[in-house]
C-alpha cells in the first residue's frame, strides 16, 4: 500500500512559517479578492482564503460585483485596488461570467500585486525560471513533493491537463527541477500507455475517478488535483483512489491533499507581494 501524503498537515506547517515571517516585518500584507457574481463554489473558496489569511495575520477584503457587471466595471475595480497603497495583493476569483474577458482582467492587475501569477509579465518570469511569485497549485505540488523528500530530478513527470493555472505552469516548474515532462490533454492518443510510464503522475482534468490502475506504473507517485462532487455529496478526485492505492509509492488524497497547499501558497505569495511593493 502506498503512503498517503497529508497535504493538510504540510499546509499547516506553511501557515506557521508565514505567520512567523509576518512577525518580522513592519507592516501587514492586504489581500483584495474581486468576485463577480454569486457562484456558490467561488464563495466557498473565498471563505477558505479569508480564513487562512485571518489565521496568519494577513488583512483581507472582498470586493463583490453583480453577475451583470460590465468589463469596464471590473477593470475599474482592479484599477482602484492597484492604486491603493494599503492593498498589496489582488486576486480575481474565477470562473468569471462568460461576458467578462478573464485575460483582460488578470492583465490589468499590477504585476507586483498579482498573487495568482497570471499576469503575462509574471508568467514570462516563471518560464524564464525567475518567478517573483509562483502559481498556487503548481507551487503547492512542488512544495508537497519537497516536503516528502520526493525528487523530480531525472524523473519522468506526466501531467494530464494543460490548463493555464495547473498543467502549463507546472510543466515549466518541473523542467526547472530537471525532470523530463510530458503534458497530455483531450487530444492525446494512447493516454493510458503514456501515463503508465510516469514516475510522477499529476492529474488535473475534472473527471471523477477517471484514472484507474491501468494508467499507473508500479511504484509511481500520484498527485491528484481534481475536485469533483458526486450526487451523493461526496468529494472525490480525478484518480480512482482505492484501485490505485496498492500500486503507488505515494498518493495525495482528495480532500486534504493538494487543495490546502494551494491556499498555503497563496499566503506565501501575499507575503512576497508585500515585499515587492515595499522594495
């Protein structure tokens, strides 16, 4: 049976580390979150972020616009937060309503306040291996592997999913750690065959239980990024946990795996954004 990686415990340690570092600075980071509409899932995620900020001593404010808000109104809100000397980090909660261009929104955030690492400038630095802030979920995954003493060097890392917030940035970050990286997506042929060659398999596709034992190499490390709610209300990942558990060396559960590490990385980014705004 593989070892189950306790992301919640590692995240708690990061919270304590951030709290200790905050005690050494003269000032307080302030995270401003922009929410457009009333998506229930978004509200849950925002509550998690607010709670984490309050636990470590980061100021938090929520700026809510109605579902029918225009692009101009969203950009005006971001402009106001950019101009505020009190706000050191800005996050636009996604998903946004269909009529709002998310790329325009994240590009409007000042790079030094971009705690999601979605601004083109910060993405460019990430690709160059010189990121000021790191994208939450990919950085959380790398941090999780580091804290479990799982090296990426020389390993074959297969990432299933090529999103801008997980798959693509994680691929560059794994390359920086000297891994050999394969990125798979909905057009990939022979997916099971490719996945079964992975030393480290990362899955982020949003399909409950899609990855079964035939996709997993004996002794592989499996990182499950998926969060799917079944009709029963149970939350599960993209990996069929029970069928692969005996085959892997390490695996992240859902929940209490990658999710808490994403929030922990946000706290680290809030502190880094404060530093950037005061350099």
